[in-house]
C-alpha cells in the first residue's frame, strides 16, 4: 500500500510538502498541489485521519448532537451536514438521544467529554437544561441549528415571523376565528422554535384586533398528535374555527385528515396553514411557510469551518428565508358556511 513517502517521491517533493498539498494545511502552489494530487491518484493513496491529524492538529471529525432521527426536520438537517462534510473529507460523529433521558446524560458526561472532534453542530437544542452552554464549555467551536443559540454561530428560520405570516395569510382571507394548533401552552413539551411560532401567531392576532379570540390547542408535535387534537377541536360546530395555523406541517396535515373524516371540506369550510414545507405538504396541497433544513445543515458546516479557520472571527446568526407557499388548503372565509352562523335558536 502506497504511503505519503511514495507520493512525495513520485511528485518530486518533500514529505511535508506532499502532506500540506493533500491536507490543505499551509501554503502550497497550485501547480505543486496538482502534481501531488495526481501522484496520489496514480498510487491510490488516501490520507488517513490520523495522518491528517498529525499535520493539521485536527481530528477531521465533526460531532453532531440532535434529539431525534425519526422526524423529517432532523433527518434533513443531518443529510445536509453529511453532504457538506463529505465534500470536505471530514468524518461525522453522531450523538443522538432524547432530552432528559439517561442516554442523553451519559452522552454529555462521557462521550462528548472526550472531545474527539474539531467542533460541534447542535441541532434543536433547548434552553431548559442549559445543554448548549455545556457544549460551548468543552472549548470547541459550536454551531446551533434552531432558534436557540446562546451566543454561538447559528442558522434557522425566523420562527416568530413564520407564525405571524401564516396567521396574517388567514386574516387576509377574512378569517377571524383562527386557532393555533400544536405544542404545550405551558412550555414543558414545546420546543423553543415552536414557542416562537406561537408568539408570532399571537402578535398577528393582536395586531388585527383579534386577541380576544386567540386560542391555542395543545398537541404532540406529530401527525397523529395533530389529528387527535383536531378531531376534538373540530367536533363541536359551535366552537369550530374557520382557520387553523399548525405549529408545523405534520400537525397541519393531521388537522386536514381529521377535517376530512368529520366531513368538513378543506378549504371551503376550514382553511389550514402549516410551517416547514414538509415532504407531505405538496401531497396534501398544504399552504405552508417553507424552510429548507437540508440547506441549513450545509450552512451550519460552512459556519463551523469559518470558525475553525479563524477562531477569533465574530459569530453570526443567519436567518434562512421562509417564503409562503400557497396551495389549496386555504381560501377566503365563507360566512354562509361559518361554524358560528345560524347555530342559535330560530326566532
């Protein structure tokens, strides 16, 4: 098997020059770099992580911390991170465990404490347990994907603006009875970003003079959770809203399925808008605020690399655009079909 000495000999350079050319550590002219890369390709030489570490002082590994892999958002972010790291010939060390679990505690106390990484990307970290602060205390660069950043480099959409724009869309269509569906109003099970979306909803209702009719119905932030809560919400025609803002697309899709099973036509009698542009959104023709978690994962890697190259560089909070994508789940309110028209006793 060819080694770095063989590559250097074939390229006509020293071993240290060959190492710099292949790892990117230190200056090498483009002509020399190309000659060394051609020699490595001809010999089938691939620098090992340990060899690169000796030259650069880096592990060539990035740690990724996230709470779940079974939700669309986290899986998409992870895919974006992986793609960007592969392009840079970095390894990925994944640390995943549910919040407040034994596995989560062990992850912080043992695995992460070993610091076998050059930097960390923290996805969906919540402020409650001060975990992001603990990650920063490891002394390695940290990038946060999500609403909470603790002063670190961070990438996310503006969740509050997304909640406001989604609600304004329904208000602009004439809806006045609009319910925010999903999450825990007391915050115990609501993520930081989801809470910001609810704040945006409340701000829009307040600005439109509809604060008195604002209503939050809690549910698990899943499709089945949204379905179950919507069945109960929509079951009473006297209190049924004409519009629903889902905390995320999964909850919104659950509400659409519940409406269909109850015989409520969407959008004729009920308009539903979500946030995320989930893979299911187009299938259910869901109006939603789009975010691109795959792109957020790639951007997180770029932020981390900038910090690795220049530790003294200022931190950045990047807000990805989240445009409104209008499909067929929202329409102008039909007063004749409103849930609260003609319900009282006849005179």
